[in-house]
C-alpha cells in the first residue's frame, strides 16, 4: 500500500459524483455538495453514513460532490475510495483463489439477497423456464458503454440493444479500472435496471493482471456474458472458462451459466478462430474487433481512397469502393464467419466508428449481413435502430409478417378463434413478433 | 398588509389569495367555465381615446433623435408598466437598455410586462434589488425566476400563458403604459416587421397585443427602411414613436438554432415512441395538424413523425407554434401544407416566413386567444409538449422545478393543451436523479383533464379519460403503463425526493387562461 492519505473516485458530471476520502486520525466528518441538495441532500448523507458503517470507518473526512448520481453510483464511488484506503466491507469476504489475495466488496445485504434470487432463477434454468436458451437469444445489436461513466448505463435498457456491454477495457484508463469495476458490479447487482437487454462485461485481456480482478469483482453479480478481448488461442478461452467456473462455484452460482464471447482482433486470433470457437461450451458467438486487427496487420485501407482522389485531382470523384473496412479485413471476417458456423455459434461483426455517418453505418451493416454476420456492435445508442433495420427482417419476412397480421385481424373481425398461414398456427406471440418485425423494418430513422 | 389577504382553495385544491396588492382575484373553477366574466358580453379594453396628435394634412413625425428625447416625450412615471416582446430571445439588448436608462433617470417601482425573459436579462437583477423593478407580469426564467422564488421582487408577480397575456392586455387586466417593441425592420411611420435586417427574428407576434392596447407604443429599430416598410406585423397607426439605434440585438444569439437532431439516446427513444403512438392512435391521418415545441424531444419526434407520414403517404395540413428548419423542410417537401408561426427558432424559419406565403405569421389572439371565437389551438389535432413535472392526476407543472424554484414561463403550454384534440406530454421519467412524475406537482399550470398522454422512455401513460387512446395503443402493442406504477418504478431507481420547504409568503400567482388563479408560487424557505 502506498502512503497516500487522499483517495478519490468518480467525476463531477451528470448522474455521477466525485467522492474524496482524506485518511486522518480526526473523528469522521461527512461533507455533501449536490445539485439536487434540497431534494436528496439527506438521502445522500444517509447513504454515505451507511457505507462508512459498513466499512467500519470511524476517522477521516469524506466529501461527496454530487450532480444527481443515483444511490448505487454514490455507493460505488464511496466503496472505491474506502477500499483504496484499505478498508474492507464487513459484509462479505472474497478470497481470490489464484492469487491468494483477500478481496472484499461492498455488497450490501439487500443486493446480496437480490443476487441470491438471481441465482435461484438461474438454478431454475434446468426446469426450462426464466432464462432463454442461448440459441434463441438475439445478439444482433451489442451496445458498448464505458464502464466508469454511469450516465450511459442508467437508461440503457430502453435503447433497444440486445446486449449491453459494460466495458472495463479500452474505454477505461488504467487509473480508473479499480473504481470502474466496482461501479459495473453495482450496476449488475441492480438488475431491475436491465429487464429487456442482456448484461455483458468486456473484461481486460487475460494477459493482464486486471482481468483477474475483473472476474473476481464481476462474477458474483452474475452478468449474462463475458466478452474476452484480444483472444488469440483456445487456451485463452479455456483459462477464462476455468476462472469463471471457479468463481461461480465459490459464490454458489450454477457453473456454466455465464456465456463467453471471444473477441478476435489480431492476426493470430484469426488464424486460431476455429479452435477458439470450439474451446468452450460457454461460447455463444465470435466477435470481430476491426480497429485492433487493422493495427495488428498494419493495413492502411484509407490510402486507397486518398490515392484515388489525388490521381483524379478532383474532390468530386465518386469512389466505387466498398465503403467500409472490408478491403483489409475481408478474409479475417470470412474466417471468423466460417469458424463460428462450423462451431455452431454466431459470428458478430465489429462496430462502425463514425457516429454521424448513418448511411455508412447502414452500408456497413448490410455488408456484414451479406457476408454472414448475425449482428454488429455499436458504440452509440443512436446506431442501434440502423443495426436493427439492417439485420432483422428481410423483405420476405416483412411480407410474411404483414400476412400474419392481416390474417389475424381478419379472424378477429370474423369472430373466429385460431387461424393458420402455410400451416403455421397464428397465436398472440406470433402476431406480436410480426408487429415487431414490421416496426423494426419500417422505422429505423 | 399581507395579513389582510383572504385565502381560498380553488377547484384544484390549491390555496390562492382572493385579494393581494390591491388586486381582486377569482379562483380557478374549471378549464372551460369562464371565471372572470359574469356575462357573455365581455369588456374589451378600448385604447384610451385620445385626440390624435396628427392633424389631417400633416405627415406624422414619430421619429425621435435619441433615447433621451424619447424618454422626455414619453414622460414615464414611477410605478409605470412597461412591456417587451421576446422574439430576439437571448440576443435581446432592448429590455436591459430601457430599464437601465429609466433607472438612471431615477424611475422606481416599474412593473415589467415582458412576453418572456431569457438569461441575457439576468442583468436586470440589480434593478430588482434596487426597487427600480417592483413587479414582473410575464414569464420569469433562470436567475430572475430564482430571485422571485427567494422573495427578492417587491410585489407579487403574475405568470400567464401567451393566450392569457393577450387576454389580460385586451381586457384591461394588464394595462400597459409603454410598449417598447424592438423591430428588426421598420419605417419612420412605425410600420414594422421582424423579417428583414441584420437582427431578423421572424414574426413579431407577441408584440401585437401590446401595440394595440398600450397607452404609448415605441418602435425601436436598427434597420430603418424607407416608408412603407413591406409587411406590417406592427401597424404604424398604433405607434407613437420610432427610435433608430445601432443595434437591437446580438444576431448570433437571436436564433437558438438547434437544427441538429438530439444525440441524447433517452430523448430519441421518447421521440420515436411519440411518433409511433401518434400513428397507432390514428391521429396521423390526411390533413391532420400538430404543434410541437422546439425542445430536443419535440424536434426529434417531428422528424420521426415525418418519416412515418412519408411511408404512409400522408400529408399534414399545418403545424403551429415555433418554427424551425425541420418544419420548413417539411413544408418545402410538401408533407406540410402550411406553418402557422408565432416565433422562429432559426434562420431557415426566418427566411421561410419572409418568402413563403404558406408560412403564416400569427399573433397570440389568433393562435391562443382564450376569448377569441376560436383560435388556432382549437384547430389542432395534436399538441406535443414538455413538462417539468406531472402528477398522478396528469396535472402538469411547467414553471417551477421540484425544488420549488421558479425557472420557466408557461409559454403557449396551457393554450395549446386547451385547444388540441390530443395533448401529449413527452418527458424523460427522471432528469439526473429527479423524477418528473409525482403524487402532486409543485405548481399546477395546466389541469390534468387537458392532458391525454404522457410519453416517457419507460412507456406511455394514458389518462383514464381517454380509453379510446389506451385501446388503440394497446392494440398496437405499445408499452402502456399505469402512471402510478411508473412513478413507483422510477422512485425505485431515484429514491423519493424530499418536498421543497416554502414560507407562507406568496411570490407569484399563476393565472389560468381566463384570468382566474390556478396556483400560487411560494417563497422558498432559506
């Protein structure tokens, strides 16, 4: 431990708070500043006192500088400073088997109970209820959210993503990893915030120490999926599988309930794609990561565009090139698709980085779909409707959906009960699905 | 003095003073029963009939050479009521200039009657503290609203909707001594419009009642054109003086100019849901009409609605309210037959208003007049509006925040709600940590009986008075939620906020459109 005596977590920004803890021998003091002081000042203070009690802190000065953070965020930030300062939660003791380091988290009683009930839910999986079976789960639109910025996550359930990914890797600077994983864990624990979308975490690469801490912190909060970045071999997946199983067993969870999505983003990874895809029963998809891949193989796809413009001497030239990154990654993408399909899991494409360019995004999605990908990741919620539009329904599907609704409404008018189209019985879930297909096909703006 | 106030609960159970500052008030009774008029024959304030200073064979000389000459001729006394419009928005220079000049002439106890104030007018705060301004009858935004909430304005202020303000001026409840009308384009006779010049702002709608009923009317322009100025938003026959100045406003801040679609994912979710609802409820039919504000959600909802209109081959007859590039594009595309414009929010709207005959400049009497024989609001099928709070009875608050501080004006909110066939409130279910749905709103500005639908990212809550809409929404599998369930769901996320603490000192009164009092705004306990 360093000899620091001042600890800090969070930011003064919308829906977040900056928490500072000064370790002194003075009796405990709490200072709260908030943009919602008159409405929640007392609540914030109470929350701070509960946390200090839970961590048995009796001295020092705690400062909360809040801009409308939810309780869970305030707790995460306080937990981060107190753990940095060497305090341990009195609620629960974790032992990281691999490193022998003692871990303690601030899981509150209520949240632990919620976890328990989640565990029960997943236990009932064997009975075939509650959890959808993997192959029926839609994985088309996966939304990445920076793990250390709470405002992205709060309403994320309503953005229409199939999977919400809390990122602990690239979007979180090294100095923020510790507090980010605490925040992510607390979001996962508050599972009522995420009823529509599945919850995933992109941990740090297994080659880093951070990844072990990520898993130890995250697994007790039961994410649905772990994304494994910079995956280069079957061994990576096997190692993660083993780590997950160990942690699941330790916290009384059903082993195997957390799925894995390896992200392939290097030449090595591409060449090992099939082994990676087959490495674990937990694998539900192979993801492609273009940016890192391009860096790894040192490709320069932009050079083509630039050269064309220069040769022509005019800016007006209409470049008849594939709009996206396919030139340098086409083979890699195809290998990932082949590997996934051969292993009977889904191939999922990389994200499209230009948020403003919706035409480019749509092109990129159509291209991915044409190649055989079943989904794409997005880096901004505004991209989700486009991915949905490109991936979900084909014209035939839409025609069929329209026929279903027409038949259903006809039967309602006629006062008949069940109807069938092409031999398939039309019941309410089928009608609802048909409506969703039409909705998603027509109204991606 | 305050001890003499008689209090009564109005029909919504809100405590209002029957008399205050020598003014007699009527409690709000009902949305459409007229609490202020005993009989149908209503009094219309005649402009004090004065012999015209203009003899028949004389070309009128209204042009004054300087501010000093203007004020000498106006001879404004302590306690006078002066009025302004807000078309120059945050670029306005005239309100601050006039008040500063009156202050330096030693005038005290003014009543300010602006159609709205913006943050640029925070510069008035010292004059409020010094007693130059004793009262504000008009919207109070930002720091001035906060000053009012903290009891810093000497007298009890009055908040009115745009329609209510027009009614009060027309019927003599708000007598204006001098109307100062900033005009981007005017001639020496006083004809004026907002369409041309470096300070062009679009219509001058909100200044029209002032120009018709104020005792004295002054046009202040930075673009004096040869007589006759083309297009007379303000008619010179109502104008007493014309003053030419260097600049009436900072043109870069006149337009709020958010033509970019919002990037807020929550706002986009709400906007998409609103457009979906409008189609599913059968409101999007050929020739329909709508009013959508200039907020992020409303603008996005308009874009998404247009997409649906395009897909379905449906055209709207008109859009009403503030005009934006988005509406102008729809007008030019032919998806809209016309725009009825009360104020332009960007330069595209200003240009369109000047050149397109289908882009009609309106005024508050025609658009919102509560005692007009119908107004544009009555012709509306849909009003898509915002709110700072809404309660379980669908009562809406647009003026105070949950901490009790006055921060906004009513604008056309209650007028559009009263007239439109379907009033839809769009809002995030909480902002930062502050829930917008509450058991009881802090201040009622619009009664729940006029609010049909609340659309949030967490689903659509439909007023039980509108079973028809509920049925259509459910039929289309829209996510319908019970408003009280929604409130509790949000409380689970945010926690339950504390109630603001007020003193028993009223700082402002909220008038319903008819002039009755719908609520009281109380001083914040420090």
